[in-house]
């Protein structure tokens, strides 16, 4: 879907969700009944449904979730049985990042500096872990949401 007006006129919703997820969040909050918000929600459902294409870094099984340290944008991938901090995670760390909404709430709870950049980095890294090529072109973004690239 190509945007017909506004700040991102001419861009596709698919590339925007991957490159500027903060904009998708804004649209869903401010124009929740709009066609674009509904489209973003459908894309997010597809995003969340894609499996993580990475091994658990502790045991090598298929990873199912990501962990992040406080104020850092790196992601660490684990299965449900392993964790970055098996006992108690430090304040601001997240161990159970599975969905795009998880990243939004993690950033809103913890990012004191540059929350937009951090959300963008997280979504990009999660998308790459789910098979998105490093270069986010329009065809790559479309194929990613259509489930055509694994
Ligand atoms: Zn594991």
C-alpha cells in the first residue's frame, strides 16, 4: 500500500513499518479507525507471525524471543527455556520480546534517550532475525510481509 498524502507520501506502508515503526505507532494511536491504521495492524500481525530464523544463543534450539539490555539497541535471541539472565534481570532489561508491541512498550518504559532511534533499531534487528535482507527495498519489504522470503 502506497501512502497518498502526508509526511511519507509515495512510500509504501511495508517499508515504513520496517524503517519508521514510530510512524506506524503514531497512525494507529491518532487515526485508529483509518484505513492506514488497519493496514499497519495487518502488517504487524504478519510480522509477529514470522518465526525467528536464529538459534537460541544458549542452547542452539530455535529462538522464540529476544532480550535487550537497558539503554542498548542490540538484541540477543533465546528459546523459551533459556534466558540472558536466568535468575533476575537488571532494571530496564527485557527478556521476553516477541511482538512488535513488546518492543514499543519496552522502549516506552525504558528509553530515556533517543526512543525513536531505539525502536527503529529493534524492529530492524528483529525483522532481520526473521529473514529480512539488510537492505530494506520496497520489493524486499513486500516479500517479507507476504511470507515469500524466509
Ligand atoms: Zn535455549
